[in-house]
C-alpha cells in the first residue's frame, strides 16, 4: 500500500518558465513520485511521493542532475533570505555597467554627441577604439556575464536550452563577430566588418539589471510568510512546580501553565485560567478590534496581549498551534499550481527551441534576401530574436500573483488551503450556506415566553429552567441561560425523563413540569388551545416553538431562535452584488427555515436536512451550477469535501477545517465575500500578466526579426531587445505586487437588516 508524503525542495538556478518545466519533468520521471510542481517565484518544488520507493535526498539529487541544485526544505523553515544574494547581484550589475559605459560611448556616442567618432579617429584611432572595446567587453562577458555561459551552454549540451542559453548564444554571436571584425576583417565580406561589442556588453548589463530589480521585487512577495513567522514568540514564562521560569517555546508542553504580561505575545494556543486582558488577534483573524479575554477564553499563539495580564494553560504546541497551521496553509497555497498555469506549461515546453529555430530562420532569410551588408543585418536580427524572446515573464506571471494574492488574503484572515480554490472560486455560481454557526451565532437564545391567562411568566420560566438544567440540549441551555440572566433561583428537579426529539419532564416543587414539542404534548393528551396558533406565528417568524405544561395543563409557549450574526445580511447582499445565487441548508422545518431565508433575502432553501444529509442536499443544488459550501461543524466535513469549493469558518472544528479548500479564521461570514473578492483580483492580475508575457513575445519577436524593415526601415537593436526583455519580467512582478495594496471589500450594513434575536423578558 503506498505511503505518500509531501515535501518541499529548495531549488536554485531557476531563471525562466523553461527551467521550471525541466525541473518538473526531472521530478515527475523519478521513481515513486506521484505529483511534482515547481514554483519559479518561491524557487521551491512541492513533491508528493511514495516513501517506500524514494527519499527526499534522492528527489533532490534528481533535480540537481537536471542542472538545478536542490535540497530538502525544513517544514518550519522561513523563506530563504536572499538579501545577501540580491546585494551581491547589485554590485555585479554596477561593475558591469561601469565597464560597459565606455564601450557604449565609444561605439554609439555620435548618436548623442555629433563628432564623437571623428574625435576618436583623430586621437586614439578607430582600431585602438575597437581593441579597447574588445578588452572591456571581454571582462564583462567572462566576469559578470559568466553566469549566462556557465548555465546556458551545459543546458544546451543537455538538449534542454533555457533563457541563459539564449542570452549566451546571442551575446557570444555579437562578441565573436566583433572579434573577427577587429582582428581578422579580411575573413568577412566587404562592408560587413562592423563591431557589436556595445550590444554584447549592454545586453549583459540590462539583463543583470532586470534580474536585480526582479529579485528585489520577488523578495517582497514572501512578506506575508515572513510576517507570520515573526509572530512566533521566542520565550515564555512557564510555571513548573513551585518555580516560574523563562523558557524557550520549544520546551513548552501541553498542560503547562504560562504567564502573559502586558505587551507580550501569547506563546502557544491555550485556555485562560485567571486574569483578563484584551488581545490583538488582527494578524491571525484579520479583525483589527482587540478581543476581550478572561477565564475559559481561548487564546492563539502569536497574538499580542494588551495592558492586562493573565495565566493560561497550553492546549496546542509546536506544529499543532494555529499559527503553525496557518503558515503551512499559506505556504501550500503559494506553492500551488493553478489550472490556468497548464497553458503556460504547454507553451514553454517547446518555446525556447522554437525561438532558437526562429532566430536561425531569421538569419538565413536575411542572408538570402537582405540588402548589403546582409551579414550585419542577419546578425542584428538573429541576436535580437534570441534576446527578446526569453520566457522569464511567462514563468513569473502566475506564481507571483498567487504568492502576493494569497499572502494578502492571509492578512485579511482568509486562508486558501488548496491553491486551485483561488481559480475555482471564479467559476462558482451558487453559495450554499449551512445555517447553524454560519449564518447564525450557533448559540440559541430564548426570544419569547407567552403564558396562558393567569400564569406568572417569571414563575413558569423558573420551573422550565429547573427541568432543562438536567438536559445538555442547546435549546435547554438557552432556557437556563435566560433564567440565570433574569436572576431566578434554580429549583431542584426530580424524576427527570428525556425523550429524544420530543421533550423532557420532571417534578419541581411537587408539580409535574413538561417541556417539549406539540407532538410531545399530544402524546400526553394535553390540549394546546389558543397557543397552537401562537406557536404557528412564532414558526413563521423563524422561531422554534416549544410548549410548557404544569400538572397536565398547557401553561406557556416558548420561542427559541439562533440569533443571526450581525454581519450576515451585509454578506448575503455582497454575494448577490457579485452575481451569486445564495442557498441555505437547514435542519429546521420548512416554515422556520423559509422565514429566516425571507428575512435575509436568500434565494433557495433546503430544509429538514439531517446532519448526515448535507451531501445529498448539495446534490439537489447541483443544477444551479458550480457550488461553494460554507460550514463550520464536524458534520459539515463531508459537504465541505463534496462541494466544488469548501469554505470553513474558523470558529468551527479541526475536522471541518481539514476538509475545506478555504478557511476563515474568524467566524464572520463577510470573510467569504473577502475570499471571492481577493480571488477575483488575483485571477484578474494573473490574466493581465499572461496577456503581457505572451503578447510581448508575440508582438516583438516579428519586430526583432525585421519584418517591418522592408516597409518602414524598422530594425530592433539587440540592446533595446535586452532592455525590453528585462523590463517585461519587472513589469510582471511589479503588477503582482499591486495586490499587496488590495483593501478588504467594504460591506455596508443593510437598513432594516436582521438584528440578533433579543433575549426574552419574562417579567
């Protein structure tokens, strides 16, 4: 039986989409590999493999043999710090630019300052000028530019050319032709002995500059992960026996009691024992307002304590903490490959060989049909095609947007556990919402208590609460909570009996008190009288109606409702504004469920659904198009997995979160609208990048080849081709970085919207 494991490899030497394709193929053909995806933006490979057939070390070796050095990445490792590499690349670029400037001025100076060529010829001489350019260009190519040859030619020999191969061939062609023109001009046809040192030198400078700017920009795409990792506390004040000591968080064990002082970070997840404070959970939940914490409240590791102090017991440590799981979710999403990336992969599989063929064809056409000096024209056009067609922008178009988009979503409290959900959300036509805990608070409240003539509401509530105190049903808890809030003393109940799905009864102060549904009353031959119509009215208003009887006679009807979250109406309106259909799945009867749906403006209701029937309910909704299901409970897990996109609200259970594609750390339903919004922004950004990357190559390769020369005399200089190629990658990354400024969608509260159901006032 396969024993699958997923790991990440840190891969270096990736420079374009073609590199990504070859590294992936090296992994996919390795024994035991199930799936493999390489990400150019993060420079990582995510590999799912059978542990019985291979090891991480062997997988890293397979990629390394393909020409891209790789090492297994530690699960909790921070994104590689590239600041030193970026600084070194900046220095190399500067050195190359300083050396290239005289070459450029010597050969191209007269284009800017008339008479420069005459001045050079009259002073150092044209031949000496060419020799000086040769010396400076040689230093540039085999100093700062050596990286292109060191990677490009081995790739060419492996019959797997990449962008380094294109640059190496292009610059070496310009350099080699110039060397012959300088030292053996007689070997060239008359009139073609021109030098192109400035093209070779400036191409290297511009591509190095492009890589430097790209590296700086890419370094900012991983900011979300770095910010999350910085939230980890280094030490914690732990109570051990009679002593209190500051210990590294690695030494915290489940059950340890930890002290948190004002201004400190909470070290791990836990439950408050004593003390109180306000804790800023914004980096985890996206909610900016500090949350009050007191005894029995849950706290999350990495959040920042305010001015109070408290003690809490650790419930989760290490990789089990919410922060560790969030970091893992963000990393997985950022390393994901969306379905749209398949188009890029198919094109780049043959793109570089096709470019080399196009460059060869360009040279041959110019040699056959070009005007004199045809060889010079052929060289310029061929080198321009090679340089301008480097597929760097193609490889960066999708992963950079995913990195920045998912990172910004994380700052809003929206986490894409599965990267493809980012794209699938755009195909969703209907949002199906579980009612309890999703639309509502999940904590029922007593809203109505209507007594028969002559009965005292306060006394009835006390008697009912005495019975329900023996039950663990959520409705029972709502009734006892209302009695406690009213300050009623708790009477003793005896001979308690509970009938599942019907009601309960007990003797209180010598009286038989029965609480339950109309069926329960009917089974006990209790006449409901006028209260039956009152109960129907409550049901039409979205309340669950129960009856109370004392000594065999009906005494009151009770209305219980699960209060709707304050932000739910605005979220429903936002879904409609996005053109989405909204459905509700509820276990309530049709009348109660429909009443809630009418209040909220929900389009479709599937009522009377048992806890294990939500998958079947989703199947009934399939005719409305692709579905996103939003839920939070253990019994929501199958439905979350069954939906096209499963969205778990973070107030839910671990099981629900593990089954979901998208996780909202806060329980606020507007987070679902944020997920749709950031998904839309990110996919739009990806399409912009792909349009630029593909459009740039489609449009400029013919220009570089010289198709417009016969009509307009246009020829694209290799120098301009290098500048355009470098800037295309910078444009793609910079465009992706705009997602960092994406603001959370603003949802205005609806006038006359549904407010939480008020607590009952029995007196």
